[in-house]
C-alpha cells in the first residue's frame, strides 16, 4: 500500500506514520498491529492550486487494504507561538506531539547503545502521552484541569522517507514517535474569563455613555483557578528549572555542543517567561455594553492560553526524556481538516 | 502611455474614490476648497510611503498616519475603522492600510518618498518650509543627506569592487582548467587507441619470436583487454563519485549558511515580537482632563479674585523664578495679596502635576505606538528572511536527496570495480612475467613506447574539481570550495548577464561593516551570487554616485535651463554650490542666497523635488504638487506647468498637480 500511495500521489512523501494498536484487553507488552497509515507530504512551497490538486489526488486513492482516506492540514507550530499563529490558533481541534529518537546518541558503549535503541520506543509510547496515567506515564506532570483540555490520544510511530517510500519502510525500527490528541481550550477560557472578573477586568460602567468604550485587562495577579497558566508544568519555578538543567546536562553528554545548548536555553527561556501582559480592548475589538466577557475571552484570554498551552507542551517535549527524544527536533503540530479556505489563510500568513 | 489607477477607501472625507492618472503627463486635480484634492494626494503619498520607520517625523508632520478623529486633519475618514490606498501601475501594485490604531502596513512602498514625491503647503512638507519659509536659510544640504544612504552603499562598494576584479581572473583560470581537462581527455583517448594498437603489435611480435605459446598469448591478450575495460570503469566511477560528493558539499554549505541566516532572523523576529507585545494602553484622556479641570477650579478658588494679568505674572514667575530683586519684591507682595500662600502654592503644584501627568501619559502612549509600528516592520522583514532561508534549505535538501540517494550504490559499484581493476592488473603482471625472452630491439621499442604513453596518460590533468578561494573575500585555506565543471559554470557564470542583487544589499544596509558584507557574500556563493557580482557592483556604484552628487547635478541642470526659458524673469539661474548652499543669479549679475517671489520659489522648489526624486526614489512613478499653483500668477503658472509637462514626458513620470477651482464641487482629473 505504501508503494501504491507513493505512486498514486506523485509527490515526495517525507514521512510515514504508522498507527500502532494492541488487541483489546491486552495487558502485557507485545507487538501491536497497524490500523492505519499517515503519509506526511511537505506542501510548504506548493501554491494553493497545487495543494488542492494534491488533496483531490490523495482522496481518490483506492486500495484493497484501505477502507478510508482523509486529508488534514498539519502546521508545525513555532514555540513560543508567534503573533500571527497565536491570532489564528483554533480553540479546539487536534494536536500532534512528535519526537525523534536519539538512537543512543552520546553513548560509546555498544551495549548501552543497543539498550537505548531497544527501549526508546516503549519509553516513548508510555511517556509521550500527556494524559496517560500508570507506570512510566506523564499525566502526573499536568494538573487535572490541564489534562481536561486534552483527550483521545492515539499513538503513532514515525518512519521518515527522505529518499522515497519503499516496500520495507515500516519493517525497520521507527525513527520517532508521536501522539495525536484532541484539544479543547473553550472551558479553560470560559472559566478563566468568569473567575477573573473584578480581579483582572471589570464590566463597563453602565452609566458612562461613550462612543469609544475601552477596558483594561490586567492579569498580573494570579487567581485560584488551575487553568491559570501560572500553574502549568513549565512555570513551576525551581522544579521547571531543574528539568531544564537536566536537559542541558544530557545534551552536553550527547553532543558536547555548547551552541546547541545555548539555542535550547534561549528557546526555553522564552517559553518560561510566563508573561502576564496588560491588554486594552475597545471598539476595534467590538467592545460594547453587555459583551465584555465575550470580547475579553476572544481577544485576551484565548490567545494567552493558547500561547501558554503550546509552551507547556513544548517544554514537556524538550525536558521529559532528553535521553530518548532528540532535542531541537521535537514538534508540536496542530491538525485541521482540509479546506481550500484554510490553505489560503495559511499561505496568506506565510 | 500607460495609466496609473488609484483607489482609496476611507481616506480623508471620502468613503471610496478611484481615479486614473496618465503616465508621462501632468494630471491636474481640480476642485473647490475641501473637495478632497489634498486628501486624495495625501492618500496617494501614504500609499507610496507606507509604514513609518526612519522618517517618522516627516510622516507625522504630514499627518499621514493620523487617525485621531479629533485631529484637524486626520487621514483616516472619521468614524471608519480602516483606510486603504491601492496604486496600480505597469503591472505593479503599491498598497497601504491605515487602521484606527495608526499602525500602517502595506507593500511595495518606499518610505523615502515622503521627502521626494510631494510638495505641499497644507500640511507643509519639509521642502515647502525650506523654500517658501526659508527655514534653513540658504543651507540646502539636507536635500542630499535626509534620505541618502550613500555611506552605507559605500561599505558594499568597497567589498564588491575587488571581488568583481578577482572574478575576472578566477573565471579565466577556471576556463583554462576546463580546457586543459578537455584536452587531457582527448589525449587520453588517443593514447588508449595507440596502446591498443601497440598491444596488438607486441602480441604479433611475441608470437613471431616464439616468446610465448598460443594459450598464454591468448590469456594475456584477454587479461589486457579486461584490464583496460576495468581501468576505464574504475576511473569513470571515481570521477562520478568525486563530482557527486563535491555537489553535495555545496548543498550542505547552502544549508549551513541558510541555518545561520535563519537563526539570526528568528532572534530578530523574537525581538520585534516582544516589542509588538509591549503593553499599549491608551490614556484615559477625558479622565485626565477632568482631573486638570478640577485642579484648575481648586486653584481658581484659592487665588480669589485678583486681576487675571497679575495672576498670570505670578504664575510665570512661579514657573521660572527669574526676576530682579525689586521685581521679585513686588511679585511677592502681590502674591501675598492673593490669599492663603500655602494653599495657593499647593493648588498650583497640584495643577502643574496633573497637567504634566496628562502630557506624560499621552507622550508615553505615542512613543509606544510608534515603537510597535517599527517592530511590525522589523517582524515582517525577519519573517521574510526566515521564509527565504527555509526555501533554500528545502531546495538544497531536495537536490541532495535525489542525488545523494545514488551515492551508496555508486560507492558499492566503485568498490567492486576497484577490486576487479586491481585483480586484472595483477593478472596482467603475472602473465607478462611468464613471457620468456622477448627482448628483441623491435619488441623493446614497442614496450618502451607503451610505457612512455602510459606515463604520459597518468600525468595528464585528471582533477575533476577546481578549487575556488577568493582572496578578496579573505577566504581561509579551509574555506576553499571544490567546483565540478557544471557547478563551476553555475556558480561563477561567464561574466556576462546576471542581475543586480538589490534585495540582499538593501536588506543588509544599515549598521553593517565590510567583514559582515564579506560573510554575507560567502554565505551566498552556493546560491549563485558570484554570477550577479558584476551587475550588483555596477548598481551599487551608480547608487552611491546618484546619492552623493546627482541631487546637486540634476538640480543645477534644471535650475539653469528652467530660468533660461523665462526671459522676463529677474532670476537667471538657481544652483546649489559644493556646500549645498543655494545661489541665485539675478539679471543684474548679482548672486544671492534664497530670495524671490512666490512664483520663483515655486519653480525652485519643483526643481529640488525633481532632483531628489531622480537621485533617491527613481522607481517611484508619481510626483505631486499641492497648494502651489494658486500662488502663481497665470504667466508663471503656465511656465511651471510647461516645465513639468516637459519633464513628465521626458522621464515618463506621472505628475499630479492640484488646482483650486470653485466651479468644480467634486474632484475632477484632467490631463495637461
């Protein structure tokens, strides 16, 4: 099917992901089975017309082993989010957390390298899922409220195919792993907007009649809600700093390259600033008596939560298992159903 | 002649406007006062100028980013949330958006146009003030410096010129290498043919002399043939692998350079986005004004009903505290008469404080807004650099991906070919050793000829790569780039063609030294910048020359010819001397500084504007004069218009001139 798809779409497939599942009720580790394949095609430098054609071509794929084909758009997020990406970040959708394996990078002993290669997939399958609970999982690193923003995680193994898709691509060891999850920021935004009233912002004075109303939102004070970004995994003070220190030590052991460490430190410093910037909303954002809550949630709280939500996941990928996950090659991707309108928006923003 | 289409939305007092201007002509915009002539022209200027950055002062002076509905001349239509100007010309498009926040964005604009594209009296452009109000006296040096970037271009010029010269030699050497390599290949073919013949002749001789039996002779002949075939295969594969590796190295260098460029751009983007994220809180002006009003009332209530003139004198004295002893004594006594001294002083202090508070809040807001505006531009530039770096990386990966995929197989083939070649060589040697005798003079002669040819073949140019190391770029020995024949042609070019790499120079113009320019060029070698070095050097030199001298030269040409056409004019010529001081020669032979009537000054101003446009923004297709024609009597007006018409036709520029016409209630455009 791999080769058939490769021939069908006539476009380089940069990676194949294999959705690996276990039989229901299985309690012990053993080989799973492939229940789906995901083909990643880089469309960064294609124009809208070519992308739409590619979509049609992919959807028309027919194969005896394939019951359903669908096309989604995946956008690798800059971490921290930049202003344009933040402004169009959807409040709900699917997100992918992708890592590349280190394959024992930094070890010089053959046995240790073999061990690392032998365990990295299992370690990743257990540890990469941010909502997973149980042995080796990572759910405990996030508050229950944070986890409630994520659901329905799916495990995929990654097989890059820079030199073309061949029949035996999936038979070798995976080069990385990925969790695909649903996310929904709406409840967090709603709760934060409601519980911050009279702390971060106040409603417009009903007696004050003006054509140009404006409101100041000052989130400098932390509030009790666990949805407040101050409580996220990457902003836990010393605990977070220790994780960063550990990541840096591992990187030095692996590559000994201080430039890489400097780059990683720079990115993490920016992610961990936990900025709580005052914002003003007014007629430009459609502010009027009675819609204060809506305007603030859309224009202030949602972009802020989106930024810290992505920062938190990025921080998790960079610090959770640096021994197994190649730093600097971890990615958070947002996945949305294909639409030509979305493509146009993304190309316009590019 | 082509047309220029201007469309505006929510600019000035007009919701939507659209006009067609004829290129290479003088387009006259007529209308009554407040009909929107000036707004339309300022809208066009906004489109040409775009977002403020370097020349913010002049842009704000002309209120091009003014959106405040309470201002006397906001460019954004009152009550609208965004203004738009689109200028379409020769397939090109210039666009500027003016949102309520005042953060102008757009594309295709050139900020320098704020000085070089318009002469207007309301608001007054810098040029108007300089010529009509004599703001700087006779000193017109600013016309050559205000938008000049000559000193930055000189840095590039100093680096580019030696590279251009060295490339001539390098290209010649490369051609020589290619041709000696080609000659070598041809000679090798000749030698191979002769060697084959010699093998045959030796074989015949050996047989004739009984130096070898039939079986051995046949085996040796077969072994020699195989050896030749394997040697050819081996050499061919070795060359191909060397070429492939050299090409991959070139792609890897491109990736490394693009990554370095990307890293810098990402940091620049971060910095810009941090600035964009700066808190921007508009001051609550009504509240601040209410506080001032309250403090004023408080102050008035405590100062009782003293005559306002006395109060004013005391207020000024309180502010400045400068007066002679006698005056101070009188003021103190009058102040005592005003009432409770401490309360008055306190109320005065409070009033001063609340006024200062309002000023400070408003200033802070304006400064922050201005910083955010600059940051948006910085961010856009950084995003574009990141995009370009990503494109280079993807392209290099794609090139490498396709070819590099063949490398492992080729290396396997090469190893196998090497084994076969060495085996056959050994076999030939062994068989030759078995040949008994064979030392007749004829055989010896043929054998030594064969050996000599073999030696000659080995000594022929066999290098498949040419090392490029430019001393003008201060490349270290380890920075040499190995070029294959194809790669060399692609990277070096043939010295003709190519195009000026304006983007690279313009986006790296400010705060850059020669070492940085060299690094930038080195990083671009694999992207083919050397092909464009000639045109780029010429363009940079021309720009330096234009910006350094052309303003003065063009102005002096215009200033002389213009007045020659006006026999009745008292002024005979207007020139800028080498110190950029304005010199006017009068009909009585006297030479003075800036002087003359409104009409004569209008001509001087138009000449300077034309000179600045030619020197600094020759790509901007429009030149506008607003509020000047009305100041001229009919005869002078005709002379100016004739002069502008000549200039428009010669240079293909679109000139727009406003003219007050009380009969035209709506703006009307006609061509002269």
